[in-house]
C-alpha cells in the first residue's frame, strides 16, 4: 500500500510541476483568469469535460447510485452532462460575443455595479462549495489508498489544491486539464474492463441487478420531484463561473459553442462508467458503511497495484481538474469584480497578487467545509442550488433582449434565494428549487412592471432619477 501511496504522490508532484512551470508565462490579471482567450477545440473540449468531471462524478454519483439505483443518476452523469449541452446550444455564442472577463461583468454592464456585487456574493459561495466537494473527494482517495485518516487526507488535498491553483491560473489549469482528461478516460476504462473482462461476465452481472434498481425515473416520487432532481444541475450549474470562464477563454465563438457540445458528449459517455460500477457495486459489497468508498473497494479487489495507481491517478485527475477551476472562479469573482475595482490605480502585478491571495483564502474556507460536510453529494447539491435561480434569470434576460432592468435583477436575486432557503431549511418543501425558479421569474417580471409604471412619473418630473442612476 505504501507503493500505491507513493505512486499517487508522484502523480500529484508531476501535476504541481506543470502548474508551476506554466505560471511563468502569466503576465497580468486577465491572463491569469482567461489565458489570453486563445484555446482551440482540443484544449477547450478537454478542459470543459475535465472541469465538470470531478469527485462528484466519480465518487459522489457512484455512491448515490449504490444507495438509490439508477434513479440516483439524474444529477450525474445525465443532469450535469445536459448542462454542458445547454450551455453550448443556448448561451455559449452570446456569452463569448460580450468579451467578458467574468460572468459578473455581464451583470454590471447590463444592470448595474450593485447587481454585479450582489450576484458575486451569491456565486462565489457556490464555487467554494464545489471546491470543498473536490477536496473531500481527494481525502477519500488518499484515505482509501493508505492508513491516513479522512481529516489528514482532506488537509493534504487542500494544501495541494491551493499551491497548484495559486501558481498556475487558467493557462496551467487548462493545459493540465488535457492531461487529466486523458488520465480520467484511461483509468476508468481500465477499471471497467478489469471488472468485466468479457461480454458474458457483463451480461451475468447485469441480469443479477434487481429490476427496481434499473429505473431512471421512480414513479412513486412523482413528476415534480423528478423535475426538481433535474432542474438543480441543469439550471443551477449553467450559470457557474467555472463553465463561463472556459467559454470566454476560447479563441472564437464557434470553438466555444462546439467545444461545449463535444464536452457534453464526452462527459456523459465517460460518466456512465462510474455510474455503472456504482449500480453493480451493491452486488459485490452489499452493506458498505461508507458508500463513498465503493469505487475504491472495487478497484482494490480487481486491480493490480500498478493498475490501482493508474485508477487512483484518474480519480486525482478528476478532482484536481475541478478544484483548481472552482478556487480560481471564486477568486476571480471576488477579486476582479469587488476588490480590485475598489482600489483604483493598482498595477497589473498587484492585481495578480490579489488574485492569487484570493485563491489561498478560498482554499482555506473550502478545507473547513470539506472537514465538516457529511457527503460529497450534499456539498455539490447545495452548490448547484444556492442563489442560482435568480442568477439564471438575470443571465437569461441579460443576454437575450432588454426586458427588465436594475429593479428586476435585484428582486429576482433576492426573492429567488429567500424562497429556496425557506423551502429547504425552514418548511422542508419537496421541490424548493423549482419554487425558487418560479419565484425568481415572477419577481423579475414584477420588477419590470413596476419600472414601466414609474416611467410616466419620471417624464413629468425629471428630478426623479431613473432606475439605472438609482
């Protein structure tokens, strides 16, 4: 087992070296965040795939499907895979054309700096929760591969993530995403064929699965509950800064759109492998105390030490490719959209230092969250749902037309998050996220109606400021 742990650490060190070497090419804040907007199909596609393919896709989804059967796959790989397709078909081209640095820039230019700042306060925690999920997953891998306690594993994972991300920025992030994406695919394919060396073994295992575990939609849960399970990843994640930054880093709108679509196809194709292993894992280990260990348990049983290192490297790749993106996203939103504008006259070197300090700060916060969370899936679900209903509405209306203004944006953001929080933590509604989406939409429309009603009064009395100046 010590040899396996050394192999994992060797892989981690190699990734760190790549990040540090590439970091020497970073010239300014925009280069740190978007890497010169220069990515083509290969880097963009693999970066979108690898960034989205994190601990929740491997460890979290396998655990959920182990417990609930195929119905646990509504979020991963299908829901989050569809998110990438949704981005490619609907939002990629208009986002790229805006030439933004962060998604929050859209809210400043379309609505107001106040809306921009409120949106950042809702978006940044989402990225930190995603980072915490990845760090927790990293700790699970180290814990399963050694005698390290989960807390020690999570602490090591957080330290690696902060060093790796703080040094490299987007350029190192995407270049290592390519390596990590290949590792993810190779590791999971090797794992799959080690467990099922022949068609007959696959057929035998499949026939032994109870039919109720093969239902993607469970009738007893009802239509609204099913829609809730799909809405959280689709609407909640399409507004993520991690995804928007990949779109904005592409060299053309065609590359942005097609890379998102190709990333979606690759994500769902590869994501089926850990989902299937979680589905059949209950036959191999029917009573695991910790379902998040299912993939590691299967790997230990079927893989040689060398192949186990390859598989563990794939898990580490999945985690690193996401955690660096989430920490960079949180730092970019807070430093670029809130801190740097508040300190005029900063040099590019000073802006770069502030961006890196933001990565360190949010890495520490993610470490604390990872230590206190119960499961990876709970972190990811909270990340996708928190505040995203209002963010989705103001992004959609902000990109497509001039309907609504500052008041609409404020109301949508505030009402959306209040309804979701009330339904989740106070009233225990069955579908709090769908309720928050509906409430955010109605609030946006109401804000626009109120704005229209006030226009004649402003025309008669020019001393009354308009909504923009307010």
